[in-house]
C-alpha cells in the first residue's frame, strides 16, 4: 500500500524549517506533497501561490511536490489523483503547531463514530487506505519542528521570521 504524506499550511513565508520537514517526510514516506492555497490576506498572508511555490523551489522542493488546493487540510485536489483503496493519506503537522494551536482533537463525531482524521498509529500495520469502504480514514502525524537561523538568530516559525522582518523594516524607516 502506498503512503502519501501531505504537508498542509499557509507557508507565509516558506522557510528553512519547512524545507527540513519536507525532506524529513520524503525520507520517512518516500512520497510527500506540500498543499497550500492561493489565498492572500494582508498583512498575515502576503504571498500568493505562485510566490510561495517559487520560494519552495528555491528551498529545494520539487515543483511536482507543490500543489495548489482550496483547503490544505482537506486537499481533495490531491486525493482525487490517487486510488483511495490502495493509498494511505497522512497529514503532517509540526510539533510546534500541535502544541500551540492544535488543529485536530480526534474526538468522535456527533454519531459517536471516530472522525475521518485520526492520529497516525505507532503500529503501521494498522493503517487503512483513505477510502476504505468500511471507514474512510486519514491520519495526522506530528513532525519535528526544526530550528534555523535568520541573520544569526535562531528561529522556529514563520511568525518569528515575520517579527524579525518587521523589526528590521521599522529600524530602517527612522
């Protein structure tokens, strides 16, 4: 069974830490795709898809592994390209994001059944394809948060990069 790792996010901006997660996913699963939208919402999300894609390619991401989607955490545009009976889908979320702003709670649905997304099992023999007719399933794996330096300062997120660039821009205006 094929495992498809999807790395969803805004990537505003895509940075070295994101590139390291992409490489980690490629080495872990062999097949990784970055899912991001074309949404621009100033000032928080200034880059459109083409700009983000360009930055990703400069960071070493293969253009064939970058996909524009409407909703990165569903990524139906990507899933439609795969045989759901023979493909396991794993959404990768960083340790930092899951700790600061958990995107998924894994609570049962209103009917009491497990939700579509579940934690990636420790025993990979238990994984199921994403369109299993008995119970559609996708998984969430928590991936490491990689540190990187920007102008000699350690960073862990795009938010820190943004704060650094804001401070730099403010200091150059005076």
